C-alpha cells in the first residue's frame, strides 16, 4: 500500500473527551473517528489492526473446535422476556419497535438467540458437544460511554456458546476456550492476568476474566501478594477478621465488659457517615452501617463497618442467590421507624426476615450505629452484647468489597487497575431451561443442554495494546496486530533515484509476503518521521539521498532508538529476518 493513496488523517489536537492514552492516540494516529457518543468509525489503519485481531481470534477459536456462524443483531424482545434478561439488562439494552408494533432489541450479547437455535436444532446426545460463535457488533446503551472504543455503545465482540451433555463436558469446553484465550492474548502481544470473576446477570457457576493491567483500566484486580490468588473486586473474598469464624457468629467478647452501656445521642439531620463522624468526632471505621434491602418478597438488613461497602453480589450469594435491591425511603421507614440514615443493628433482627453481618463488624469491640430513631445515633454499641451475632435469621459472613490490605487465606491483598478484554462463564442450564434446549441421551431420556459462554472485546484488545505500547511520540505496536509490519519511508520523494530505490525495496518486501506500507508522499522527511512514530509500525526502512549515496539504507525498530545502516542490496533480506524474529516472539 502507498501512504499517498490511503486515508491516514493524523492530527495534533485531540478532543477534550479523549482522556486515556489509547483514546488520544487512536484519534491522533487516524485509527478512529467519533460519530456520536460511544460510536466510532474505524478508518483504514484502525480497521487493518482490527482485522488482524479478528483473524487471530478466529484462528484460535476455530482451533479450539468452535464453529463460526452469524446470528441477527436485531432480536425479538420476546426471547429476552423469556429469560428475564429484558429486566436484568434494563436501560443498557437498546429497544426498537418495528412498523407492526413488535418490540426488538439490538443484542448486547446473544445467549438467547444461540440457545433458541440450539433448542430448534439439537435433538440427540450425538450432536453434542457443540460450540458455536460469531464475531459481530454488540449494542449497549452504557451509562457512561468513554475511553473511545473501550466503553462504546456499539462494539465488536467475539461471543461463543458451548452446549454439552454433562458437567464434565462443560469443564472440557470451558478449558478449551480458556486455553484459546491465553493463546489469543499472547499472540496479540498483551500482558494479561486471569482473575476469578462473578457470573453476574449471566447466571451460572463459575467465571474468569482476562484483564490487562494498566492505570486507565476501570476494573480493579485484587491479588494476593504472593500471587496465590487473583479475583476481580466484585468477587474477591476476604478472610474473617481475627477471632471471628465463618458463619457461626461467634462473639468477639473481649473488652465488652469495660464498655459502658449503649446510649442514644441526638444527631439532628446528621445522617451520612461523614456527617456523623464530624458531629460525634469519631472515625468511619468505628461506625456500624446498616442498609435495608428488598430480596424477592422479603426485607433484609446488611450490616457493615462505616468505612466498608456492601458487595451486592456477596449479599445475593449470602441469601442463596436471591436478587437484591436497596429499599426505598418508605420501606426503610416502615422497617426501622426512622428516616434514611438512622438505621441500626440493635433490635433489627425482629423487624426484617434476615440480618447479614459482615465479618469485620463481628470483630469490632464497640461502635456507633444508627438508633432506628430519626435524628438519633447510638454510642457504645457492642456487637454480640447489644445485638446478636447468631440466631435463626442472622448470618455472619463476608459481605463487603475487599479493601487493600485485607487478607485472603492469610495473604495480604493488593489492588491494581485493569481493562477487561475477555470473560468466560460456566452457565449451566439457566438459558437451556428457559428456552427449552434439550437432548435425548442413549436411553432416550431427555436432559437440558449444559452451557458455557465466552466473550472477547475485539476493540478492547486494540486499545489495551496501545495502553501498553506507547511513548511520547506515539504508538508502539506488537507486530502481530500492527496496521503494517514494515514502513518504507522515502525521505526525498521528489528525487527520482531515491523514489526508485524506495519503490524497489517496497516491491521486494511486498513480493516476499511482508505487510508493507510505502510512504511515497511528497513531504519533508521530518513530517514523515513524526507520522511514522505516531502510527507506530514496528520496522521502518528509511531511504534517503545521503545514505543512498553511500550505498546504504537505514533500518530502525519503532521500539528502539538506535538505527542501523545496511547495504542497499542486503536490506530486504535483513528486514524479512527482523519481521520473522519479531513475530516469533508472539507465537503461541
Ligand atoms: P464491563 O464490565 O466492562 O461493562 P462486561 O463484563 O459487561 O464488561 P461482557 O458481557 O463480559 O462485558 O462482554 C464480553 C466482552 O465484551 C468484555 O470482556 C469486553 O471485552 C467487551 N465489552 C463489554 N462491554 C463493552 C463496551 N461497552 N465496549 C467495548 N467492549 C465491551
Ligand atoms: Mg465481563
């Protein structure tokens, strides 16, 4: 390809909404352009990168035994109603009405359609296992689209769905995808970590996320200092505090006798943790926070330390998988008899169906709590003395988000930021049950298909590669997903001899199967070098009047400062070797 014929609109300035390095560089290097909030056009260079990523993904997913198909993005809402996910996805799902008044959705993912397909086509155990996938646009009306293609409203996802006859089969299918993901991210040149994850609204029993650690990531990776454990923040499990054993609600007891009786204090209009701390001159970690939730038809109380946050996934888990939502003001008043901000654990067990107390609260010697009375708090509250830590409807468990410094299996937990590039889930029968995906076994008995699902954000791979590979001058691509492998920069295009020499190197490389771009623009060398650094092609061959007079060309890696002079006739061979060795580093 020739630079002069390509649309590569590099720019100096970036719009104010480009916050992250990858977003800025994708605009500056002319890879993408914004159309509307969270929707982007991929320009020729960006699209070339994306096609290379897609080719790697396709090759590895095929190798793992999955078959590519294509299902419609526009899907009947009815299918989503059948699984209940039209409600679970809520406003994130785009909906549109057709001319006949039928409701459709623009698929944010495709479990429903794939399961519907399986329900229609799979009859016998002989057809299992089967793994089907597609690489297609997905639509999510993200609350806050940002970071360019990282959190977009329309983006390309590879999504695969496995159907097995039994749980052992699911384990095999899951493992095959997990291994394929490792190969994909390695080949794309990404340093990634695999963390345990919650399966969230997907339902199901197990999940891993593939995350690229970097500062601008929106995910928090929680890992043990010795590397023995890694999970995302939604999932990360925390050890019980010293002296508190799991679930039994044993009493810390120590010191309880020295603490004076609990007493109410007037705290007018002081509801938030910060306000109470300021008013009573206490610290958030010395407060006990009580939140009221609805869980199915029940009302439950969740009790955590003032400086901790309830993890709703854990709360749901503690309640045996019941979906929870924060209660509204009226419900809170009904239960506690007080306005929002004054709920407390004393006596609450008699007013709600369950009380779930975090380990850290059970370990407190004393705390300040809401008094279940508007404008009052209670001081000197001793867990176990003033409210029970055991009982029919009381659970002491791991209920909160981990904080840095907590421990897991005795190992200190540390945090780092990351971008989720892919996730794999064991779904079980959630979808096959609701949509009737069944098969007959050898004896003719009917069973539900056991499913797994596996997603990769193709655009996020691109952006993550830029987050990891860049310097002050621009992008530094891994060769496997770079828009081109080699750039031949002709410094004096107006000089016929130099232009012909550049053309000659270009043709030789091209004929040898190297993916090469010739910068044949009539422009100053300085401008060309700036663009070369910005678009970040891994190998640059510079053809200039001066070095040509000495019979040499210059070869330079984008990732290194030094360049090398090579005799003209040797140059193509050397470049081909270099490309081979760079690619070799990114093999599976
Ligand atoms: P997130 O937590 O970041 O919103 P998710 O867990 O909801 O993502 P999945 O449903 O697991 O995403 O989708 C599979 C993959 O699709 C993700 O691992 C991610 O790489 C990609 N993806 C999800 N949402 C977006 C988005 N808004 N823009 C670009 N890629 C996305
Ligand atoms: Mg995910």
